[in-house]
């Protein structure tokens, strides 16, 4: 836990967030291994129960993949 100058107490938190593909050609599926990745962050203890997996978006953009 950390306290900043505003006396806000922060805590480390992590969530397993699904990885999803975007801009995939028709009939193309993206399979990642693992299918989720751990996202770590600091959060105000007053808001720790409000943070949800759906607050994060981890994507692989097909258009940026090398040929």
C-alpha cells in the first residue's frame, strides 16, 4: 500500500483480463495462449471494490501483425 500527498491510500491490484482480436479478416479466428493476461495497477482503496475486468480491454489488432 502507498499513500500519496493527498492522503489517498493506494493498493496494488491485478486482474486476469481476456485477450481479444480486432480487425480480423472474415472467417479468421485468433487463438492466444494464454487466453488471458494479468493487468496490474494501483487503485484508491475507497474504489477497490468498483474495479471490474470489464474496465480493461486487451486487444491484438490483426492489422498490426507482421506478415
